[in-house]
C-alpha cells in the first residue's frame, strides 16, 4: 500500500474513532445523568418511606401517652360517678347553705382556710376527721388502691387525692392538703368549666415523685355540679410505656433516641438519657427547627401534609456532631381529651438510618455502570457493522478507483443514509466508467482514422518521392546532354 493509500485509511480510521468517541461520550453522559436522577429519585422515595414509617411509630408512641392519660382521666370519672350520691356532698352543701348568704359563706371559708394554713404540717382534729371519713376511705380503697398499683406497676398510680364540694372546700382527702379552699385555683375552675384539667408533670415535694395534676368534676344523676376530684398522677405509668417503645425503636438502629417534650420544651422522657427530667430545651437549635418546621407543615394543605411526614435532617447540632434524621409527632389527644401539646421527637444518626438507602443507591450505580458498558459494547458492534464498516468499504473502493480500477464497486445493503451514499457512489463510478469507455471508443476510432490518413499520406509521399526521383533523373540527363552538346561544339 502506498503512502497515499495509508493516509486515506488513517483518515477513515480517525473518523471512525471520532464517531465512536462521540457515541461513547453520549452513553456515558446519559448514563451518569440517568444514574444520578434515578438514585436521587430512589433516595427520595426511600427517605420518604423511612420517614413515614418513623412518623407512624412516633404518632403511635405519642398516641399511647395520650391514651394512658385519657384512661386515667376515665378512671377518675368512673370514681366520680360512683361517689356522686354520697351523703358527704349532701351534708356539706346543707351546712354551707345554712350559713346564710354568699358573702357569709365566703367569710366562713376564708376563715377556715386561714386556720388550715396556719396549722402547717400539723393535722388538726378536723383534718383527721376528713381523712378518716367514709368518703376518704373510699378514695383510698377504690381510687388510690396503693397495694394493688404498687403490685402491678411497682409504684403508686394516684396520690394526694382529695374532693371538694361545689363551694370549693375540701370534704374528703387521702392526706392533708396545703389549702382548705380550692375554688380560686386554676385547676378547679378549668375542671368545672371544661370537664377536665391535666397539667404538665412537676416534682411534688410531698409525694416525693414527678406527677401530673388531674382534676374532674362530680355531677349528680340530674346533672347538678357537686364538686371536683383532684389527684396527682404518677408519671411512672407514662415512663414505663415510653421504655417499652424505646426498646422497639432499637429495631431501627442503635443510635435511635426518643424524647418526649412538653409544649414548653421540658423533657418528660429521654431514652438515651442525654437530658435530665424537665430539662428545658427551648434554646436548642433542633427545638427551634421543630417549631419552624411545624409552622411550615401546619400551613401546608392537608393533602400535602398527609403525603409529606414531618421530618428533616440536621447537621452538627446539640444532639450530635454528624447528620441526624429527625422525626416528630405532636400530641393530638384521645377521645374528648384534647392533649397537652406534647412532642415526641425521634432522632437517629442519618448514616446508620440511611445505610440501606446508600446500599440501594450504590446498587443502582453498579447497574447503571453495567448498562453503560453493555451499551458501549452494543454500540461499538453496531457502529462497526452499520457505520464504520460501510465507510471503510466505500473508502477502500474510492482508493481502488483512484488507483485506476473503475470496475470496483461498494457492497451496500439496507435503506439508511450510508447505503444511499454507497449506491450513489456506485452510480457515480458507473457513469465514470461508462464515460471512460466512451472516451476509449472515441480514441480507438480516432486512432483508426489517423492510421488511414497516415497510410494515405505515406502513399502520397512515396509518389512524390518517385516523381522527385524522375525529375532528378531528367535533370541529370539534361545536364549530361548539355555536356555532350558542349563537347560537340568544341569539336566542331
């Protein structure tokens, strides 16, 4: 092969290389963009699925807390219905009415309240009579049930239970209270107006435990207001339930942490123990994020709220130095108990929680890479057979024609552009060949004409040469005759 031929082959190969590189670049770029898009979509779907699962867990957890409080309220309501016909309500109301008008009754109550407070921790005969009364014994036997609850829950359930009449003064109690008059207290007023009062937990010095205040009204069968029952609910019941949920949450990962917070940000429960009881976290970054996220979430449309569970991922906050996946659920109450606005916050290390997501994403990348490689192989075979090979064939035919072989033809098949180019190239070659044959025929005919003309010319030249020879012979004879004549003249 000559240098020129090598140059044509190199140009063809260079074109084929450029086409392949362009095709491969498109496949790789498309694969990368497609892989990233699919991975992002899958990650989003899986994160949403995980958040929905954790959101359901969180909602179930906070709902279980609401149910516990509700059932304790119902226990007190049942006791209120049980004692509604007790004679103590009738006797205390009759005693107060006998005192006279409202002003006189209130003066008596204020006087007794001062005496009650002045007694301090001392239990006067009047206080002891109340503690030992039949209604007080019913409190201990039917509501407090110390022995029963200590046996079942290993802690007291209800403590410091006492009952007031419709005037707000104590008529029965399990132990001495600080005040005699209760109607000026918020819990008493709320219980009477709204049917129930529930407070956030606080440490009770007298009971020596963390407890919530519960209060429910007492009504007669005819609907008359008789008074209010108040009790301290030991939150050990809630803690026990939260501990059980904390065990379940470990199924999601060892870094899982569950915190129950009041609406004011006080810690009621912390499974990981990172916060003390009633520690306030309102100044922490993630509490602010919960409040901000809740505002956005609450203002969203209901459909959007249902499709988008409340979760977010935070980095380097007060909880951890890495990314933490946070899901929260707000207390919404149960039945007619409207809830306390508590928040259950579930948090887990994002890397641990999303490990399965990362594995799926890596698997997607591996699949995309395998698809890209497969497409590159298929593309290479396709390009070689459908594009490169026809181009090289046409190039070789062109080189053969340039070398003088006008019989060379490109082998084409199909209906694509390259096949059309091959057929056009063959038609061009055929026309060139035909034109060449016509030229050859014209040259042959012209050569024949020239040969005939040459022969005629040669014949004429020969004839002229003969004539010339004759003329020369005559001149020679004439010259000889002249010489002979001259000799004769001289002789004469």
